[in-house]
């Protein structure tokens, strides 16, 4: 059994071929810089299979051409996607709105509905639709399934998902907290429950998905009761290039005083804010290098990032009442020991004690980094959204 998982971005396609039962990855890769005019020797696809790398060079005009090139690399590396071994294709779709809140078999009508939701995710859904259409053309006889980033948070309590604006306007325009990174939060919280043992329905968790995009969630008994991202992925934590929470009046202030229009404000808050806006870089390795060199702006950016992270941890501790586990995942969460220790510093009175040696140890495995006496368990659990999507797609097509 093999499932191809596709995550289409505006100028990229991330993909993985895996067995959803054994979690074995047969091949994976990234198509980058789609639509750019490039020199013929530019590597635009890095394809990994059986410990070997196969590259594609030259301009990739669009997603359809990118997938055709990927299929060629699969064939070169000994995996035939057109044969009978492919049981499903799973697509990551960012926004499902109120319409989609579980894995969905893709039809023409579903594609049109996902496209219509682009008004809620203009940076993401159009690219998702392009990837879906291309994959359906290439693999017309293989069942294809959409798995939605917002699905895990569809059932948020009314008090958590509702914004305090005019109710009729909110209803007419789909304004509510949807939440994102749901596939990751669901997968990681499930792994944590396995590691904790006992009845998962009794576990209260805080999951911190910290990558270039970042989000937090409060989970009670396997169900999300709150999350930091909102109508769009802009709300919440400080991120690589996104501001996270700000006073909404800032947008109006900048429109009046800086002459920024809606598109200019969108560009500022989504692409030129966050760690990058404050320090000039959005990679944490570069940020720490600047801090070590005495850069005050970089230090402030880090302090703001940690301050906001602690703010959400505290809020979700109150929401949950009792916390059994706090888990770090995604690129920064899995790899930055300083972020983990600083986020939880001084919280021993709340039963949170981090083991410095365990925290500093490098590992790609799920692990506890709290002390044996810590009432709240602290973990690092690598996320695996591709595996979660593959399993969801398999369960549906069966």
C-alpha cells in the first residue's frame, strides 16, 4: 500500500510517497521556484529515494509541469506512480471554512468549493487547488483526498471561536476562529497520549507548533478547546515573517499615516513582520548568531517571541485548569533548546520542571524533557503531517 501526499504552495510542491501502515517513506522531495525564469543548471527539484538524491534542473513553468517532472524522477528512482501500487493521493488544503471539517474525496464540485474558499486563505487555497487539478490530470484513476488544516479546530467551543464583532456581518462573511496546523496538532497530541499512557480522554495538553509559522493549542481529551490562529494564519504567536497578535487599530493607523492600502498592510503583516521585521532575519540560526554578536534588535525580537509564547502557555493553563503535558513540535520547537527552556523558565511553582540535560540532547525521536518529578510532563514530539494525511486518505478510500 502506497499513498502519495502532496502539499502545493504558491511556488512549490512538497511531496512524499509512503506506506501509511508501516510509516515507511519510500521517496520524498521538493519542487521549488515554480514559474521563475532560471538558468538551465538551477536545481528546481530535489528528489530523495532509498538514500539517493535525484535532481531536476531548469525552469518549472507551472505545477502541472512540476508534477510531470516529479513523476519522471519517481520512475528514475524505481517507483512507478502510474501502476497499481498507488492506493490514494492525499492533498493538504489549508482552509476548509465551515464547509469541510473531515477528509473529503475530491470531485469537481469539491475543487470548486475549495477554490471559492480562497477569499479566506488567498495565499494558500489557490495554490492547493492548482496542485489538486494537476494531480487529478496526471492520475485520473487514483482516488484523491483533501485533508484540511482547519478540520481539527472545527468543533471549538462557541466562546473560543467567536469574535466580538457584529453578529450578522460575522455570519455573512464567515468570520470566526478557524485555526490552522490542525493536522499537526491532532497528530502530535495523539502521539503524546500514547506516550503518557492511560486513558487519552483524561489527558489535558498544550501543543506548541513552532516553525516559520507558529501556533498553540489547548486540547482536552483529544478535542481542541482553543487555538492561537484565527480567521487566517496571521493571528496568535510571533512567527518568522508574520506579526501574530496586534492591536487591530494599527492597520487603520498605518492606512491613515503611512498611506498603506489593504494589500500593503497585508504584505507588511504577513511577509515583513515577526522575527524578520524586528531583526532582519527569520531563521532562528541566523537570529541566534546575531544575538551572540551583540545585536540588540535580534535580542529584542527573541524576547518578544518568548513573551508572546509564554502568554499563550499561561492562558491555556487557565483554560484547561489542569495540564498533563506541554509539547514542542515543528522546526523551532523540535530543534531549539533555548526556546524550550526560556518558554518554561520559572514555572516550577506550577509543576513544570525541565531537565536541562534532556532538553539539550539532540534527537529526532519523540522524548520527555521534563524531570521525573515534574507534575506536568514536557515533551518534544516530531510532527509528521504527511503520515497523518496519508492515514486519513487511506481510511476514507477504504
